């Protein structure tokens, strides 16, 4: 989910003693009934009337105030235009229900109200499952987040066994269609092997290799032009790609570091399509001739070339089925590989929606939400192999929840759980502490291996083993120097890390 970087940075942290009169959103105050977001929506394709958030239709001042708090919270995470779609498309039905039932504050909402609202959407409004799920999910999210942040919502759990996904029998409205899981390592290795060594179609070969090595969207890769590969003054290769998904409206050129594999295949692609470029006058590299010469479209890439590639080289999953590869999975896989290589999480989490044309590493093209999706699936998946002080408790609870459920139902459950939990990526695992409740009591000085909020997974085992070996060497060095106090500090880390490594080693060998 792309966020307007300038808008997100302009928002201030709201506390219980915040003076809302002093909070500005674009050209408006928080207390205004219309928020003018034009400074943050420069695109000429967005109508002027769509650059405002209008709360005037909400008659109850207390409900309006809570909705404003929610929209302010969401503006730090989503595009202003998407926020407007929430306010105009998803919430009016709920406000109408509240008006019909004399509800003046969300604090008095009960489980019965939520079920009645859901039934009303189905029986009176007669809306589709997808639309109903969206409308109910927004209300669900306001209550969940408001409960954490102390808004005027019920301070008891009224959502027990109530969720949009269950009520509308849908996995989740922005589910696995957009939250693609990483490609299993054995499948990924097959894909890359056949792309490098066997694939004869240069467009398919180049697209797979470049996407797997950069994590970029396929439409961004299809935009590359002749001469896109360049070298910095200190010898690093990069390529220029055109990015259209920005709030500035106009496409921008982004610079992305590339490795030798990508550089070589771009050179091969450049030579292969030289004749088409000369004949058409086009500069793009991904050209096809179908009646006329044109740039390959991303939908044709995903629907035809990827599926044909999988069939051609008979690439199958662990159930023996042809692997249902989706283009966007390369992004999720790319994050996983970066994590395994100990790339700093802060860099991976950097928002892609900034519109800088400065040189930046390729992992800046990955969004925070995608990273958290990958981590949540890593920890909550039924087949996950985790370690930590709360690992057994988590696995026992998950096994109970997952018992008797289909794979699709499990995916929906993981989505629901992930939306209510906090996943803060660490170099060797995940911190489950919810920072929305305030700063962690241990702060920056925490030692996460002995923290109940720390969970790690078998994919981190190589990193953890390496750290354990380094600790052993350091302890031996300190012992030889008779530096007992420093040795004790390292020993504490070693004492907590060793059982984590041992637990993951045992699970790794389990079938």
C-alpha cells in the first residue's frame, strides 16, 4: 500500500493531551469538517473534488471525532485518495446504520450492534460479499485500533469471534491476491536455474532474472530502455527504471543497483531487440511484434509468459502440482533473501512511495506492509519452526485454531491474526511488542534473545549459528585475557542464544 511520503512525514504523534486545534492536515485544521489535501495530491488525473476529506455527513460530533482520529491515523499509512475512498465508500453505510438506531457514540457499540449492522448490509442493502467485507472491515479496524489508542470506542472486546472475513465468507478483501507469499526456496532455485540455463525466449528470461534480482514490479522492469545500465564513479552498476506509481502524477526515473546477472541479461536483451527498436523507433527493451511493434504489457507477462514458463520446464510444488507462480511473489522472495543476508531491516522497510531520483539501493522498492506480511506468515504458518520464550505457547494456540481448517481458511486466519498483532522485524527474528501502546519498557537497551516478545524462525538459523560461533570465539579471547567482567556479559548472551539455536536445529531435522 503506497503512502504519500510528504504527508506521512507531516503528521504529528497524537497523545491524550494533544491540542487538536494546533494539528494541521494539508491546508486544514484537524477540527475542520473538510480536510484540504491538495498539497499532497498533485496528480492531474485526480479530480479536484477528490482531493478533500469531507466529514460533514456525520451528524454525531462524537462519532465524527472518532472517525477523524481514524482517518488521521490512516493518512500516515495510505494514499490520501485511498483515505477518501474509505471515508466516502465504506463508512457512510455504518453512519446511516448509527443514525437509524440512535447511536451517538461508538463507545456504546455492542457485539449485537455489529451483527445487526452486518445483517442489515446483507438483507437491506443487498451488497456483494466483497463490498460488505470492506465496509465491515473498516468498522472492525476502527474498534481494534481505537481500543489500543484510547479513542471513544468500547474498551472491552466486542469482536470476539466476529470478523469481516468470517461474516462474509471471504479470505479478506485485500488478501492473498495482493499479499503474495515468497516462493519456496526449492521452487525458486528451479525457476532461476531454468531461466538462466534453458529458457530461449529472451523476454521471459530477462523478466524473470531481473525481477528475481531486484524485487521490482514487473511493470517497472518492462519500462527499461536502451542505455538504461550505467555505472557510478566508484564502479557500481545500476539501471534506470520508470516509476509511475507516485503521488506527483508524472512518471519519474528511479536508479536501482544491479548485479552481474541482471547486467548480463539486459545486455543480451538489448542485442535481441535491436532490430525491433530500429524498425519502430521505440527505446524500450521489452518489445514484441504482434501486428505492430509494441512494448510488452504486464498483464500478458503475468497471464501468459510466466504460466507457460512453468509448464515448459515442469516446475512443481511439494504436492506435485505445477507451481502457480505470480509475478509479485518475486518481491516477497526478494525480501526473504535480504533478511537471510542480514541486510538492515530499516533499509528494507523504507517506504517506496518517496519520489526521490537520488541513487538508492534496490531494496528501497519494497513496502513496509509487504515485509510485515512475510514475517507474519513466517511466524504464524502451521509449518513454521519457531523458537523463543513464547514459541511453545504460540504454536499450541495456533494448532488449536488451525485444527480441521482448510488451507484457504488458515490463510484467512493468519491474515486476521496479523492485522491484530504487531510484527517488528529484527535482524534475527521478530519483536511482537505492540509499540502502539507506548515505548517498550526496555527501550533500545533490550536484549531480545531473552525477551518474551522475541520470536525467531528456522530461516534465521544460519545467522544465529554464526553469531553463536562468534560469541564462543570472543568468550575464549576474553577468558585468555582474564577479563572476567566482559566475559560474563558475553556469556549471558551465549546462555540465552544457545537454546534457541539448539531448538531450531532439532526442528530443522524434523520431517
